């Protein structure tokens, strides 16, 4: 019998966001002090804009 509530959801964008958030949480929990903006950008893969 088919269970209409047994649904596998996969959203590539959501999975990517979860991975980034997880990486940030791990880095923050391992840091002795607050993470700098530069450290957060590095963890999230943010590159400075060229103005």
C-alpha cells in the first residue's frame, strides 16, 4: 500500500545552505574567540567584491 506521507524531499539549494551553516557552527564552536568577518567569509566561500 502506498503511503502518501512517505516522501523523500531533496532540494540541492537547501542542502547547500545546511552544509554552509553546519560548517559555520563547527568553526564557531571550535574557535576560542568570536570569528572575524574575514573568517566567516572564508568559511562561507565569500569572495570580496571588486569595486
